[in-house]
C-alpha cells in the first residue's frame, strides 16, 4: 500500500501526510481487522434469530471483539531513543518528554483507536500506593534492600541520601497534599504536552510558595502510570503502545511495573542504540525478555542515522546482538529491525532542511544517492519513512497480532458464536419436527435437572480439584529447585573462599535457577491447558448426549465445539533482579565480617533465600495462581453457556407445536437454517 492511495481512500476527511505514512504501514493490521467481518456477521445473525439469553451471549462476544486492543510494550537501554520512537509510532513527535530522568519516568500507555471519541482525547494518571512509597523511603527500594541484606553500609548510605533528597523535593512540589495524593488518580477530558510533563517529567526545583498547578514535573516523583486515549484515524484497529521506564530505575522501584507491563502484553519491543547494540552489561534487559517467546519479541536498533557507514556497520551490529543473545540464553529467533526515530520524525514533519548533517549524510549513504537527495523530491518523506524502520516495525507488529493475540481472540469468539448458532439450529430443528409431527418431545425434568446439576457443580468441582493438584505439584517442584540452587550456591562460595581466600573475585550465575523455574512453569501451563481441553471435551459430549436423549437431536445438528485453552502468560517475574545478579565489591565486605568460611554459610544461605523468596512467591501467586483461576473460570463459563442454551431450548418449546407454528412457519425455519449454516461455514476459517 503506498502513501498516495492511503490519502485518496480517506474520502471526505483526508488524512494528513503524516497519518498517511502510518496508514501505509499497517496493511497487516488492516487485513486482520478485515478478517473479522465474517465473525461479526455471524454474531449479527445470533442477535437476529436468538432467544434473549443467546442474544445476551452475542452482545458479550461483540463487546469482546470491539474491545480487542493488542498492547505493545517498549523497553530499552537508557539513551536508546525509545520514547522518541514511541512518539513517531503514534504520529506525534514530541508528545512524550524524551529527556526525563530514569528515576522519575512513568509507564505511559498510549491507547489508539480509529473511531471518533467523545471527548476527542482523555488522560488518566495514577499515583503510587502508600505502601509502595513507604517501601522506597524506609528501605531505599529494592537496591536498598539488597544493600541492607549484604551489609553494604557505604552503598546503603548513598541510597538513603538520594531517597531523602527526593522526598524533600517532592514535599516542596506538593506541599501538604503530598501524603493525600498517594493511592489516588487524576483524570482529564483532554491532554497536551504541558499536562503530560506535569506528571511524567522532572522539572526544576520549586521556590517556597511556588506551587502553581501547571508546574512542570510537579507530580513526577509519585506518578506510577499514565494512560492517554486518542483517535488515530490511520490505525485500522485499536492498539496500545506502552512506554516503560525500562531497566535503568535507580531504586528498582518500577522494575516490577515494567515486568507487569511485559506480562500483560503479547508483543515486546526491545529498543537498543546502534552505538551500544547489546552487550553483557545489558543483563537486566536480557533477563526481562529471556522468558518471553521469541515470536513475541522484536528488537529495534535505533539511531542508525548516527552511524558513519550504516550499510557496512548494520550487519556487524546484527551479528553482535545474535551472539550476545545466544551467550546469555536470550530469545533465539527474535526479529531484529534497524532504523531511526529521528528519520521517522522528519518524515512525519516534512522538515528535512533542519535534519542534522550527519543524519542526512547517513540517510543518503543508505539510499545509495549520496549528495543527490533533494528536499523537493516528492518521494523524500516516503523514503525517509521506509529508511526509519517504522514501516517494517508496524508490519512485524501486525504479523504478530494476526498470528498471536488476534488469532486466539478470534478463535475463542468463533467457537462460542458457532455454539450459539448450534443452539439456535437445535431449537429450530425441534420446532420443525414438532410442526410436521415427526416426534413428540416429552422432557423428563427430574432427569434433566440432575444432569445439568452434575455438569454445573460436579464437573466444575472436579476441574477445580485437578487444577489445585497441578498447582500443588508445581509449588513443590519450584521449592525443590530453590533448595537445590541454594545448596549449590552456598557450597560454591565456601569452596571458592577455602581455595582462593577472600581477596579474589567471586560470582555465581543464577541463570540455572531461572531455567529450572521457567521449565517448571512451562510444564504447569501445559498441564492447565490439558485439564481444560480434556474436561471441555467431556462436557461437550455429555451435552450432546442430553440433546439426543431428551430432544432426539443428533450431535451433528447441535455441533458443540470446545473453546481453545487459556493463554499462558510468560513468567517474566523470573527476570527480577536478585543479589546474585549484582556485581561489585560489597560481597567481599559481607564475608569479611564473619569468622570462618563455614560459619557464615548459613547466613549467606538465608540472605539468598530472602532475595529469591519474593521472586518465587510472585511466580506462584501472580503467575501460577492467576493462570489456575483463569482456567477454572473459563471452564465454568463454557459449562454455564451450554447448560443455559439447553435450558432455553427446553423452555422455548413448552407451548407446543401449535403455538410455535403461529410464531414461525416451516418455510421460515428452513430459510433461517440456510443462513445459519452459511454463517457456521464462514467460521471455519478461524479454526472453529
């Protein structure tokens, strides 16, 4: 799709050239959005022909489709140009401040929609909870906790001094309202650059009494997240782009928020600088993405416009990244894209004349037209956009949506839609049989009640027990992995000290523990999905049997299909920084304060146990427990939908054939069935 066709298709409200550039890059997202049309038509048929309960299901599924908003989480190195890249992706250069201090940066989610909004744009800012803030002030956040456990007085003193300075500046900015704001949120029916900077950008120090509500950075220290909602008419579907503080947070106060952002997104874009590429110093970054599936990771190497010879250097940088990922067990098949947010910005604004000379030269070298590019060239902005890598990035994101979260959502909705159509056809088939006197339906209400009660209560209970057993096995396996790791780490340290003394460098890589935890969680997820798949099939067969026994309808008439199992979110909490990840001299000061290497083995073991405790608990509770509950609820929802559909069919035929004949004639039923069969056939493309 070219830019000119993107502009011409926008009829009465022509898109700007900047919007058209974005629109020209979203062909895959547009194709996926178009692929949902048969599914939406089928839902409209359910609304048209279904009974009230079935119509309620159709409305819920329609809302589910309409609310589909794939999220893309951006993480990266400091000074990689990540925020500038985000601004270019949404077509608004300069929207988010790109020069904020890492400790004051905020997780900012940009929610794009092609539809008109009322109001046209809105914003919501959330503040840290009181306990989160207290944890920072009392212990210096995660870094303070690590230093305190290790007995690193010098590092701890520096951290506490920084915290105290931040607290005093926050109080100066916010005055007596400081404590009251924690745990609150501010909402606006508009936003602009000035409003955003008030919450996410650290400003100058305030003089006494200077508490103007529009002061830059006034709320930056206590802001936890920002959500901005606005229309992007060149976007064919809803999309959320989430800018995170990444891995450079001084106190690790926002590390967990970044981890949560990655877990909640199905696509993760790692933004690197072409000057830094990816090295062993980026272990925190690699840890965050190591447990995300390769197909869900995209690496964007930014700032190639600053390379003296991008054509020659890009292949070298690519190989360096691949080598580092392989060495440190990062994603093996992640897509790597090279580009420049700066080039994208000039493509969007059209201000080629003000581009830095080095960036212009790099672009011309890449185009193979050194010295020949003219500002008047009609295709200059398009060429800049293509060279920026944004077109490739959007194309890759579209492919990931279509093959991942989008496909899964469509498959789930298609199965439920197909089952709703099957229920309508079953009712119609029963009505037709009654009209022609083929069969007289005599329902055994006691037997039916027993069967449905068994499905609603016994089957759900059995699945709950199965899932609890699966999680218990997972918990035990994780605990065993931790105990084994602690024993090996302790023995390794004592052995090192006894052999080399305490003047030599020592470190112990916790990668082995993370590998064991990842494999345990992967097995747990597979078992949850297996429990779901096996038991939904049992329910489908039992429901089909009831239709045949009570209504004399063959299983193929009803056509119950089982939904896909729930998605297993990646265990990104495993990437949380622990003491063994940190390098430095404080280990030496820790063991020098203890007499005898064997004497402090127990305290070392306890320190690492405390460090890993929170990681293990989050893996058990936030990851495993959440997945178990989601699996149980999705299974219960399937059972309830099928039981309700069966009950509605029974009740709809209580008036008898004469009454049904007054409502629908046999010919009408046949026409309806033809439409419904065609709709069912159209759902096969989604795997339903």
